C-alpha cells in the first residue's frame, strides 16, 4: 500500500459524514446529539487524526524534499485550507451551542455552515486526491513510503479509526 492510500480512505469517510450532515440538517429540527457527534467527528477525526497525519507526517516529509514550484504552492494552499477548515468547524460548534430549538434562524445558520463545510471539503479533498497526492509519491523512495505508513499507524492507533467509522455507519443508518 502507498502512503496516500490511508489518507484517501479517510477522505471517503469524511465525504460520507458530510453527506450525513447535509441530510440530517435538512430535518425540521436539528438534533443536538447529532450535532455534538458531527462536531466531534470534524474536530477529532478530520482535524486531529486526518489532518494531523497529513501535516505531521506527509507534509513534514515533503518539506525536506526539493518540490516543484507547483507542488510547493499547493502544499502551502493545503496548510492554509486546514486552518480554514478548523475555522468552519469552530463556527459549526458555536452555532450548535447557540441553537434555539424551533428557531428557524438558528436552523438556517446551521444549514448554511454545513453547506459551506460540504463545498469546502469537497474542493479540498479533490485537490489532494487529484492534484497533489499521486505526484508527491515520486518524491519518496519505497523505503520512505513504508516508513510513512508505519508513522501513520503509530499516529492514529487503530481504535480511534474504528471508533469514527462506527460513528459514521450508525449515523448513516439513522441509529444515532
């Protein structure tokens, strides 16, 4: 397996969660427990685990390489996008805490933020998957790629990965 494989699998899980968020926010009344789970997923799985692996392993290792001008530019954009993603999730969390049951304005605010998150992450993931990850493999030897995979495993721990997979699956099934 290549070191972009786990990151791309995580992208699929993020996309699934965003689809669940879009569907659930369309309900007449947002569910506070669901919103808490969604914010936790975005903060812990997306930012700490997924972005953490990208920033602390892949991006760190890329910064030791002589990158093309295009790849340096995209790497800078991705780091900035991670910051922007954190800010979107902060807004979602704030809207969640300020939610007034039955209030159309607070519901619309939540829906707007979820829509922004969906557009943002769809574009961000597309950039990583289709314009950055594959070309970046050329900067690493097979030995370096294997080390990155080991570093990912150490970084996340299997229990956390399974926890968030189970959360998304239960939310998709409507059991949460």
